[in-house]
C-alpha cells in the first residue's frame, strides 16, 4: 500500500520541486524591481510636494516614518509625511509636504483611496488638492462647504463632505504628530 | 470529429462564442464583475488569464499520461497556482499601477473555474496543439466577454474608453450639461445589472438563431 | 479604542458594509447556482462559514509563522542551518500555493465531517461541497489576512483573533446575501420572467438591486466609531492620539 502511495506521489513531488525552483528564480529576478516600484511611489513624489526638493530619505522619528526632503545640495528644505486614516468607504493614504519649520503646507498627494468614483474620488483632483498649498499651520485646518474665507478653511468637494473631512483630519493629525515627535526628540 | 474528441479548430472556434466561458458556461464570474469598470483593467485581466491558461494547458497536456485519477485535481491546482504567482509578480514589477488597481483579483485567477474546467475537459485528454488552441480560444472568448461588459460600464460610467491608457473620450468633457456620467455603472450594482442584461441579450440572440436554424 | 469596540466594528464592516458577495464580488458562482431554495442556501452558507473559519485559522498560522518576511519559524530554521547569516528569509512567494492547499484540506475535512454526521445533508449537497474549494470567497479572506500580517503595524496588524472574526463574519455576510437571494428566487418561481433572463440573468439583476440596497450601509462604520468614542471618557485635549483615533484608527 505504502509503496503505491509513494509511487503515485512521485509526480506531485517532482512538480513541487521544479515549481519551487521556478518561483525562487522569479522571486530573485523580480523582487528588486517591485521594491523599487513601491519606493518610487512615495519618494518619487517628494519633488512635487516640497518646492526645491530633489530627493528625500526616510527617517523614523518617535516611531513614525517621515521623509526629510532635501534639495540638490543635500540641504533639508522640508518634510514629507505619510499618513492614513479612515475615509468614507475605506482607508485613505496620503503624503503631506510641509516646509522645514512646519509652518505651512507645501503639497498634498493622495496615494491610495477607494472613495466613491465621481464624488469622493475627486479628492485626487489637482484643483482640490491645490487648496492645501501654502496654508499656514498655526491653527488646525477646518472644512467648510461654501467658499473658503479664512486662511485655515478648506472648501470640501460638493457631495463628498465625509471624504473631504477625512483628508483634512488626516492632514491635521499628521502635522500634529510631527510636532509632537520633533519636540520629543528635542531637535526643534 | 476524430475519435479523440473535438479537433483543435473546433476547440478554438468553440471557445470564442458558442462555448463562451462567461455567457454560455457561466464560469469565472468573480473577475468579470470586479475588473470590468475600465477597459484597461479588463484587458490586463484577460491577458493574465490567457497566460495562465495557455501555460497550464501546455504543461498538463504534456504530462497527461502520467496523471493518476485521484491526484489530478491536486496537480492542476499546483500548476495553476504557480503560474498565477508568476503572473502576479510580473504585473507587480512591470505594470505596478495596474497591479495596485486589480489588487486581490489576480491571485483569484487560481480559483477561476474556467482554467480548472479547461484543464479537466481538454488538456488532460488531448494533445498539446489541441490544448493550446483550446486555451487561446477560451481566453479570447473570456476577453471578449470582459470587453463587452467593460465597454458598457466605462462609457456610461466615465465617458471614456481605454481612458487610462489611450485617453479616448466617447462622451465629450463639455457634455455634462446634457449628459452626466452614470456613477452607478462603476459601482457593484452596475456590474451586476450590466452582466445580467447582457446575458439576457446573448441568450435571446442564441434563442432566435436556433429557432431560425430549426 | 477599546478592544471590543474594534472587534464589533470589524464584524459589522465585514458582514454588512463590505459584504463579500455584493461589494467584493467573491463567491458569485454558488450565489447564482445554489440560491434556489432557502434551506439549501442556508446549508451552503453554513458550510462556507465553517470552511472559511478553518481555512483562515490555518492560513494565518502558516503566514505568520512560516511565510511572511522574517517569520519566526523560518528564521529559526535558517539560523540553525546558517548561523552567521543576517539575511531576512522571505517565503512569501509561496503564499498562493500554500493557501490553496490549506483551503483544499479544509474542504476535505469538512466533507468528511458532514458525510459522517449529516449524511442526508451530504447527499443533498452533491457536487457543491467539493466545489467550495473553488469558491473565491475563501481565498479572498486568506489574501486579506495576508495583507494584514506582512508589513502591517499597529492596529493594522491582525492577530489570530481578528483574523478569525473577519473570516467568520465574512462567511455570515455571504450566508445573509445568499439566503436573501434564495427567498427572492423562491417567489420568482411564480412570476413571469422573460425567457432570455431566466436563471442567471434575473439573478444578477436582482443581485444588483440588493447591492444598491447594501450600499446604504456605507459610512456606518465611521459613525459607529464616533458613537463608541462618545462613550469613552474624554481624554486630554492636547493628546495627539485622541485627535487621531476617530480618523486613523481602523
């Protein structure tokens, strides 16, 4: 009995071994490219988020990963913060660019969102995100439905209040967290 | 028809319309509904399915005489899972945005009934050339089905066709005063209703044809 | 946020808001095929829930201890073989193969159990029981669990408890959808459905209307979270985590 089991299973064993070898080859060949893609998603955005930045390096400050945006000479010109939070439908991940002294926002980029197409989806549009550029961070940003009148007001997307509010909330939380981490580190 | 079963040509033609996996065999529903809100997603999925189906069919057809009856599902599953992993890694490396958009639906090709059904019905019984033509025919049929649904959903839902890759607009951007996009088409309900209605249409065409012939 | 609250929100989200059939499109084949009679549908839902819990538990264990990058068991074996190496062992390329085998074994186990203890049910199911192996839902649940183990930190990282809750409620959501569909289809038997639409056609259209209805649940998890926040004692206003929790906690 046992003889026939092993005898019958030899094909499966042989196939498993050869497939394993093939997969290992694929893994070693493609893994670097995939990692590069993943990094490019975040680091590739840094020049768009902080004016004058050419690259950035990741750093862990107080348990949170942030990126120092550096210009061509290597001088730091700002920070890029990855942040995420619950949106209307699912998680929203984004990158916030702030200047070096954390006094104003220099850019916003939505990495990942699954909001309603045509409504909440519009948070990725350039026009809406441009509202965040050059906003002072002295006070927390708030969302308004009509046109923004004060410096700390952001106008929400029509018909997508919750998605817009989530983005504003995530940005506020990320900036506050950076301030806490930096003061805790004593470097500011 | 030779004694071994349908010929390669019959397999090929059969896969496209008469035995279309989506409309006639009602297999592979999960990716059909999930990725068809844009033509790019649909075509990427069709390409991935074609890769996995052709490779699995070739391999299974080559070893068909060595398969023991009670181990064959195991072997099919192992083969399909390996090729799907390769396809998934390939997409993540060279079409990263598409891979993020399609998300978990590429690995779900492993349990796509179309592939296991073709391995069982054709590849394990007939030669390599027949298996290849069967695989190509079935994947063309699958791609055709996906394209039909994706066309309806993308044009009505976004107003574009191949919007992400080619940027073709079917409904002009300035048209919103006269036509606003049907957002429901992009969402789950639109998928179900579109597929249901199209299936009804295909059944009706097949009915009227068989009545004309009879 | 309290542990029970997060479990509750996860359960409600999985079963209702992100319903497996009506939102993620997994498990459609049995949804169309087995939803003719309510008792069959209920039996199928229960079988799927059973299988998915077993499969989720096994796949969580395999992923956490063996497959994910830097997994404990693999790292330990690697260090025994090659003590001086500092490389991180990453077996995640084998994920899909391991999952599908775990699912096949789980289905086999459930099949043997049902055949022994519920022979009438076993006969009624026929070929559909082994077909649960190709049910996208189970593989989808395993993939979601994998996403929350590899490279996830904080509330995103799921222990065995959250993985099991996710799996059980995914199965229950499937059962809810399929039983509703069966109830509607039983009524449809007395209606005048146009011939081209009979069978899968009308089922899909009704599924679309059901999906529209279930879309009404969206955003409920946000409000549930806020509701539970109100019950918690008010924390320090300056504490960043308090500002963060309604938004960044999941």
